C-alpha cells in the first residue's frame, strides 16, 4: 500500500547542544529530541534505564489499602486467589503474583477464565467456584476495573476483592477492598501507561517494603525483585504498551533477565521458539508471546501459567511443546481466516470506497479474529472488526483501528446495537446478536465516514531523519542500538537516504530482496524483507534502519530497508 513519508522536524540549536554535550552524533540527538527527550538528563536516563528511577508505588491510589489487606491475609493464613486475564499480560501478571506471594509465605492459588466458557474479566459463576474452594481474598490482575456488579457479588458473599488493572475505567469504579489502577480518578501515580503486570509489580515492591518494616526478612532472606523482571518484561512488551518511562525500565532490565532466566518454563519456551542468546522485543512479540498466548486463544490459558510457575524441567518441556503445537494450530487457522476475509473484502465491491471493514462468519474461531483484524488493518489501513458467530446466534467481535479513529469512542456511539463492548483507542472487543450485525456494520461505517477523511486512509511512514551517505556507518548503527528496546512508544528509528542507485539485486529466502546500493560514491549492503516485487530501476529513495550484522564473528553494516520508492525530483 502506498505510504506517505513524513519527516519529523527538530530545533537545530537544541539538537546541536545535545550532540556536543553528550558526545553523540547529530542524527542520534535529533531522533531523541524529536521523541520528546530534550534535556541532557532525560537523555542520560533514557539511555541508562535504572530501577532506582521507579516511581513510588504508594503513589498509586489504594496501594496502601491493598498492602494492608494482604498483610492481614498472610498473618491469618487466608487463602488468596489471583484472578488473571487469559492474554500474555494476564498470564504473566498471574504468575508474578502467585510466585512472589508463595515465596513470602502466602497461601495462594490462581484462576484464569476460559475465553469461551467464562468470557473476559470477572465472572460471577467463576467467582462462586473460587469462593467455594475456600478463598477469602480474591485479587484480579489485568481485569476488573469495570466489574461493578462482580465486586458487589464478592461483598455480599463476604469475600474481599483487590483489583489490579490498567484498562480505562468507566464512570463507576467498583467498590472493593482496594482498586489499584493508574488511570482511575484521583490517582497520583505519575506514569499512566503501565501494563497489568506492571501494576502487579508495583504491588510487590510496595508489599516487600512493608514486609521489611514488619521484620519479616530479619533472617536475611529478602527476595530480590529483579528475579521477577523476566515476567514483567514479557507481559509489558506483549501487551504493546508504550516502552517509555516506567515501562522502558521494566523492558530494559527485564530483557536482561529473560536472557538468563532461572525459570525452567522460560528456558523451555525459548527453546521451542528457537531463541538461544540475546532476547529482544521482536523475539518477545513474535516468538515467545504468541506461544504463551496460543493455548488461551485455542482453549485455555492455564498451561501458560503452569509453565511459568513450574520448577520441574521435564514438565516445562512437555508444556512448552504443547504450547508450540497450539501455536502452529493457531497460525494455520489464522491463515485460513485471513484468506477468507481478504476474499470477502476484495470481492465485496466496497473497497476502497469504504472507510471501515466489518466482516462476520459462523465458521471463524473467536480466539484468533483479533490477530486477523490486525492483519487486515495492515493490508487495507481501515478500522476493522471481525465477528465470529456461534450456533445460538450470539456474536463476538474483535476490532483494531488506525490513527485518527478512536475505536472505543465509536463503539460507544454504536452501543445501542451491542450487548457489551470494551477496549481502547486502537483495540476493542464487542458482543452482539447476529440479527444486529448488519445494522452495526452500517452504523460503524457511518461513523467512519464522519471521522475519516481521505488523508487518514493513507498509511504514514514516520521518518526520524534525512541522512547523507557519509553519515551512515557502523558507528551510527551501534549508537542507535543504545536506544533499544524498541517497541510501541519507542519505535525503531527510520532514516531516509535519497538518490540511491541499486547496483546489485537478487531474491533470497521467502521473497526478500538482497541489494547493494550506491549513493554519493559509497556502497552499502541492504536487505528488504518481503519486497521482492518492488521495482528498483533508476534513482530510488530508501527508508531504512542501519543495523549491525554479525556473521562469522565479524560485524558489518547492513541497511534494513523498510520502504523503497522512486526518487522524488
């Protein structure tokens, strides 16, 4: 799809000051400044994230109440149940809490709802089963902020509820023993974009400090919370929250723990994912997280938690193999649905005139339609909702959006046609009756027509800097590596070099272009993944990232081309 390249601007004076003061290239200084990292101290903190820079967890509203209630539970030997979500954020948040609480003497179990039987979030029938099992304190993680009725159910049953969540609250906040969510009104915590596992980690920091005050670690066995950062990084990166501020600290420090995790489950997961050495955000997002998530998408997420909690190497190997198999099954189903959905869009006669895509089928697996919706957004750059219909005529949909289209706000305007809905700007879920699908599709398209102009339907490639060939070398590639981990909120930099000539071209692998390009007398090796059909005759402009390519113990510069087009006059 044709993209619009947008080069960001920056103040030359400030960029030059950063470059000179910190001894970095003007390109690196320009990238940081354009991302809002404008002072010398901010740059230093960004390039060297430290746990010591964490905000005080007690700034989170109700954190004090949550810790006090947990201390009571520990002293009285109460049974605590962690109620998590079935995605990777919920799975890691659950494993984090259960692992730590057991480590410091709590009686603690967990419950993960079945996507198909229990649905999303707190469920009264599930809560009753937990209560019947003997739990007197329930703690949700990555869900619960909208569970007003369910919180009331717990109160009437005489069971306390602690809610740990990061999703957007609605008008009414549940009445519970504690509600910890940086987005709730009146919360003084300065960083609002935590993942659910990040909220849980803050609870552990606060709880450990109180246990220390109580003299619980007088024997010198105080747990090192860094040992749990592998789980925090895994959930934070997988949930695609912005990797800035507190999240950058968790991802940066946690990735180091993922490389040398003491958890047999992590080691087994890395093995089936083909990860041997360094672990980066891409490997978490495209190898580890999908496997951990696969069981929950296809059936139950319980094996994912069991994997992260188990200390038995043989058991972990078996579970990891099962997750790998489930992931392969998920991929096959996803490909099938994607092919069918693309055929529906291309053959429906509405694209490209339409400004949204709403598709439904009784043959689709509701566990993977969200992934397919993301693929359609990448392909067509339209807000998209895919809906799976069951035999009873109930329909569940998953949506993804584009910049300029606030998905949750639009769903709110269509709420009269929905049984339920929730989410945020870029991702959401809906529940509705089959008979209302056509009316909902029309209302959704009407909202898109009202919100989106033609310019919003053209994907934008954000360019961090225009560069001259002489500025691009191995030293620059190594310098940009210091800005990792890259991800949401801190995307991998994109540079543009103009007037490039392709002097050698060959197709390698599964439709990749291996190139040698020349500009201003300099020659570069380059790779363009999945762009074998791209014409390269004449002068070209390339958007790329300079990377360090290690081969046979030798490191060389390689340009990884993200987009290529005819050079502009």
